[in-house]
C-alpha cells in the first residue's frame, strides 16, 4: 500500500511500536455561528444558532451540536491512525458540557492501552475536547486496530 | 449575556430584513409538537434510505472544517470525480452517518420537538462507506430512562448498504428530551 494518498498518510502517525502514554496532537476549531447554523444540522433547533432563542432557554449563547465535536475527534484520529480508522474502529463520546458560539475547541488524545491482536495491537485512546480554559466539553474513548 | 441584551444579530451581522426573516423562521419552528420523550416508544423501529452523494459529503466536511481529500467525490472546476483514498475511490468521513441517524429516530413527518439534545454515542465503524453509496439507516428505540431528573431516549442503530447488504456502522445513542 502507498505511504500517502493525496498527501495524507495512509497509516497515520501511530504504528505498532507507539507506546501507551503517547499523546496525540489534536485539531483546533472555533465554534463559528455560521457553521453551527448550517442546514446540514437541520436548523430546526434554534438553540444551535439563534442567540435570542438560546437566551430564552437559559443558555449564555447558542450551543454546537455534539456531532461537531465528535467529528473533530474523528478527524484527529484519522490523522493518527489513517485508513485503520475506517474499519473495525469504535468511537464513544459523551457530551458533558455545552460548547458555546465563538469558543475555541481543541481535541486531545492519549493512548491508554494496547491489547495484542493478530499481528498487531488494538489501541485504546482516551479522547476529549476542551475550550481555551481547559474546560472539558466532550470525553470518550476510541479503539483502533493497528497492524492487525 | 442577559435575555434583554441579546439580539438576533449579536453573533453575525444582519440587516433588518434578515432579522425579520430569522425571527419569523424561529417562530414557525415553535408550532404545536410533542416532546421527543412523548414521540418515541420503546420498541419503535424506523428505517430510511440515504443516498450519500458527493455534495452531501462536501456539505458535511465543510461544516466540520475537515478538508481531508479522501472525502472528495466532487471538486470545483472538475465537479464529479471518483476521488482517491486508501480504499480506492472517495470515502465518507467516519461519523457522517451518525449525524443522519437523527432523521430516523422519530417519525419525521411529524413536527419535531425542538430543544432536544444529543448527549452520548457509542459508534462502531465497521467498513469504509464509498461516496455515492445508498445506505439504509435502521433505528430501534431500546430504552427510555430518567437520570438526575432528566429524560433520555436510547436508540440502537444499524447502517447497511442497500445494494449489497454490507454492514457499515453500528451505534447506540442517547437523546435528552425536553
């Protein structure tokens, strides 16, 4: 298999020798109101894009749909695991706090376990997304087969 | 920010006509509807087919600012392209189908109860989905529960290829109802 396709690493940045404790470099995005109000998300819940409706329901600002932070975490994992992220992978995300419009969100990951499997390992990565103050918004785990 | 100081254009510039249009749209959403909790009964099974067009993938990838070229089955100037990924042609981002489950979790012909919030998902990405595939998203309500005085509805979801039956994706997810 080629090492890169269209400039992206097929195998990602992690290999079978990557140790437990390894820290993944995340991705960083601003919760832009224009993206939060994309018709992709339906626009049927104004809590995601209308500041007036959000305030009426007690929110300080519109909140991102949780799928956005899950997508950011998935993007980080594709960067690190490449093609392996698309076959027999598992992603668990729990949205523990709201991401408000204009917050800057960074994803994080840390390899927490490696379980021998076939010729390689099943990696478990503790993942989370937080804001600039370090307040966690989304937490979870990702499992991916490497070199199996 | 207090309710009194929040304006429709607080977060993005708008003219008066845009503000009027936005307020009219928000008002229209608050039509008579059941809460999500009341709309769904444990055991409810719903299924819909989704054609994952190249444009739909671009719409999703742009909304989450993921510019991985593996997802591109459509490019400006050339338009439709087969794309290129480790699996051959263009593929669908790992969690794209998870988003569209929402449209299968309730009877979409009824007014949607706005204000419900997605709180949890456990997703298994089993096989890469080619851009252009038509998938069947099947959702079954498996639980309704109350935790810390909040009402949750749990669904189990399968995503399969309509043409060849490949099981692409499996998920359990929770929605917090109003």
